[in-house]
C-alpha cells in the first residue's frame, strides 16, 4: 500500500496542486515533475535508514510517478477550456 501512495497517489496530488496553483501548462509540467522526483527520493531516504538500495529502486521506478504527475497536470489543464464544434460550413 505504501508503494501505491508514494508512486501514484502523492504524485497525482502534486500534479493537481501544480495545475491549480500555476495556470500555465509548461511551468506546471516542470514543477510537477521536479516536485514528484524530490518527493520520491525523499520518501526513499526516509523509508530506508541506510539508504543502501533505496535510491537505486527509486531511480528505476521514477518514470511512473513523473508520468502520473504530468498526466494529472495535462488532465486538469485541458478541463478549463471548452471548444465549440463548428458545422461543415464553419458557422
């Protein structure tokens, strides 16, 4: 259960917070990616007192939390605009 929280749920919350606080998409992507990386390494450091293998395991699974955070930003960034579909004649 701890792995699901560390590698999926908290990065999604980080992505939501980045999309909510920063309205621009590209800076929100960057903030979410960096914050999720920092969170995963901090969680690995706190969880493993010797920090012997924790950093290597965190490095190997790091694309998952980064992808969760970026996908969450992309999801919430696209929710704010509505596009009208025009007919065949453009009207």
